[in-house]
C-alpha cells in the first residue's frame, strides 16, 4: 500500500507554470519541484514574489526541504531554485541540493556556447545530477527519477508513490502535450515518453508542469489520472498511432512562436537559477541575439 503524499500546488498565471511542494505528512520532509522567479520582460527586472510565496507556505506548514528538483532547463520561465536554496540556508540552516537529470550537460553545452556562459558557471550550477530510475526518499515516501525525453533531451519526471510529476511532457487533456521543436527535442521520443506515463496504473495522478485554461475552462488544473488522460487526451488515446502523433505534433509545432522569455530563461536555467556575475558597473547582463532582415548591411 502506498504512503499518503501531501502535494501543495501553486500556479503562476504569468507563465502558466505549476510549482509543487511534495511532502511526507508524517516526517514533514519535502521537496520543491520547478519553482518560478518573476521576470518583467519589459524592464528586464527579476523579483521573488512568487518564490517568497512558496517559502511562506513551507514555513507555515513546517516543512523541511530536502531537495529542489528541476524537471528540465525551462525555456519559458526562470527557475527560483538557487534563490530558494540561498534563503532556506540563511533562514533555516539547511541547504537543499538542486537536482536535475544527468543529461542537462548536453543542454548546457548547446546553450552555453550560444550565450557565452563560462564552463565554470555551468559546472557549479547543480548539486546533483540524477540517473535514470534513480531512487530516493522523501521522509518515508519512495521516489524515483524517470527519464521523459521529447520536449527536451534532459527532461525527467519524478515518481512519488502513486504520483508522477511529469514537467512539460504531458499537459491536460484539452492541451495535449508539450512542443518538441527546441534543440534536442524529438516528437518520436515524446511519443515513447507518453507511452511510459500511460503504462502506469490507471489511478496514478499525472501532475503537469503547465496549464493554460482555454475553451471556456476558467481554472487551471494541476493533475489528471492516468485513466482520464487515456480517455480524454486527443494526443494520447490508444487509437493514436506513433505516426499519427508525429504528424499532429510536428504540424502543431510549426505554428508555434518562440517563447517570450526564451533567452533569459535558458541563460538563467542552465546556471541552476544562479545569476550572471556582475559587470564592473555592478550590473548583471544577459545576451540577446538579433536578426537582420537584409543581407546587404554594408559592414
């Protein structure tokens, strides 16, 4: 029989991101999954209102955070992992390790070169790289890291008893699945990751990384059961073949725009949420590519 799991979910409406605190109600040991930093794209200002809300919840419930878990290097929001690690150590004397799947090194290489991030920053970004099927405990709860590639090659989910926190792989039924057109993404890999998720028992809960309510659905929903996903998700039903999935996903991805926060998100997230070192002026800077619409610039 599975242990009781306490899940506190917080939805960030600005980015559509679900953040989770997953706790053992007996020991109050807990983990944070995919926390969010606030970023104002018009002023390039980072703030911590959302992360501070997580911290307040942790303190109100008396949780002891033993890990901060990232499902992947997000391209649509900044992670608050490093900030929360710092304030938890400052205020409570414990420094929970920031953890992510081991294939983050592949993603760091690609985007570190693109944005000119130093290897020393990348090597220090995460405290623990999780192996496929690596088991760990949250108090008395059994947990496991599950490799779920497709959206990104480094993508993992976290299975805690009869709950799977699947990040940006499967979304709620009316949305389908995540996109696969980022570097290293693969619709074929995502199809097989969805099969892995749907092979879990029907009563297991699939907790998603995002929700964007639409079509009259007003409130974001953090999870659906495996059975409900099988029955209601048009991308995932048993009648959808691998070829059908690849066609649907590829066609859909071709219509999607680049995430608004792509460049700041990736530069911060491959650093584990740590900020770039300050310039001599005291300012911290990020890199943004520009595109020329003419081949005849004259320089």
